[in-house]
C-alpha cells in the first residue's frame, strides 16, 4: 500500500469520493462523531458527503434533535447522534476532564461549584425548556456563581461532559441548551469494553487507513486504551505496513460506478484532516510545483485536488457564498473543471 492508496481509501471510507448515505443523521452515525467547532463548516462537512442535501435540511435535523452538538472525545465541540451520545460520553469524558483539570483549578472550579451550577441548569431547563447561554448565565449569577469568559465555558463543558445538558434547537442564530435526559430518549447502557470496541470500529471503518496513534489522537483516549480498542476489532480489518507504521483499514468495498469526488472545498476542521495525527498523506508535496505544503495548516479553508491540499479558498466579501480559490500551482483543464464543480456544490449547499 502506498501513500496514494491511503488517500484513495480515505476518500472512499470518509464518504467523500462517493456516498452510500442519504441523510445527515445516517452519515453522522457512520462517523460516530464529527468535529463541530465552526458550526457552518460542520454543516458543510455533512453536506460535502451527501448528494442534494442543502444547509436547511441539516438545520432542520439539528433543531429536531436528530443531530446534537456537545463536547466529547477531545475538549472541543462535536456533532454526535442521540443514539451514541451517552455511551460516547461515558467512554471519553473522563479523559477530557483529565485534560481540563489544570483549567478547572486555574479558574477555581471544584466539585462544589460544578454541583451548584448543574443544579441551576437542571432547575432552569426542566420540563422541556431550552435556553441560551446568556439566559443560563443570568441564572448562575442569580445563584451567586461567578461565571464569565473561559470560566463560564468550562462550567458549561463540565455539564455537557457529565451528560446533564446538550444542544437544543437554535433561536434564530443563537444556540440553546436542553437537559440531555429530556432531549434524548433513553438508550441501553454499554459496558466499557463494548463501547471501546464500538468506537474503534466506527473510527477505522469511516477513516481507515489509519494508525493506532491516529485513533488515540482523534478519540482523546490513552495509547493503552487505543491499543486495547484495536485488539477488539473484528477479523475483517486489514493491517498494512508502510515504513514503520502499521495502518488499519476495513476490507475495501467495491467502488460504485460513476464520477468520484476527489476535489473539494474542505470545511474547517474537517474529519478528512482532523481525524489523523499524521497528516502526511494530505500534506504531501505536489510533484509538479515547488510549493511545500508541509507547514500549511490543514484546519482552515483548504482546497483539495485529487485528495491532497493544493491551494486555499475563501469567501470573497466575507458575507456571500461567492468563493475565490487560490491554487498553489497551475491547474490542468481537467483539474480546473473539478474545482469549478467543487465551488458549484458549495454554493448549492448554502443557497
């Protein structure tokens, strides 16, 4: 297996080249969780992988609670399915709390403060209420709990990690919170080994080929947990070595006939980049240019051509959906056509 093969398989398993799903909810279950730090780009990450789905459809799914946005895996926002949120929190929240421990101490947040804050949230949100962060912060102030800036953010994150609150429907452009137990139907608990096996399977099915180090990075789990998860994978997963690295991937499925999408406007913090600790396949130097992309951030507004970073893109005036691309090298006519199609899909999604 070569670096080119890695890119090809990832485009397929990440449902970018072609997709077998029709709804954003189905796509999210396939991935397990998708980083959602930048909300419009998180929606575009779903839209990129679906045919004929526009932003409004994902907004509808989000407002209906079919897609949730909360903190898990790592200390950042993720989209997650209602059917997966509880077991995924149970598995990954302890590690996020451990990462946050320094900040909890720095902002003088202890168990007593969290207990009081969580009681405020439960009282204000019970009986199906959904409220904005501003409204809930006022409630914290009324309870004499100092909460502003990053201190406020960590109070909310702790409540999310503990499964007390999660995203509610938006009010205009404002996010709201709801009680998780009222927003999400009860699900059967998983034991720790079962949930570790499930997370490992979801990761390598949707993102392979990848290494155990990639999995540990993405999941936020310890290297020991990540290795245990790999050991729990079913027998149909393949191990392939490139150099000193052991790549894991599901048995390749037959590729559907038709045009494959390998060039696109990559969303900020997209799983095609953020899923991997080693991003060399995405950042490889283009053979016909002197441009070295090894130091380019894979997080923000990258133009992908044939599965690798080949330029940047931006909104022309910061407000509309008109896009301007800046390739790192001269493009063939075929590649220019692929970029034009990529821009067309982006604009169609947000129109």
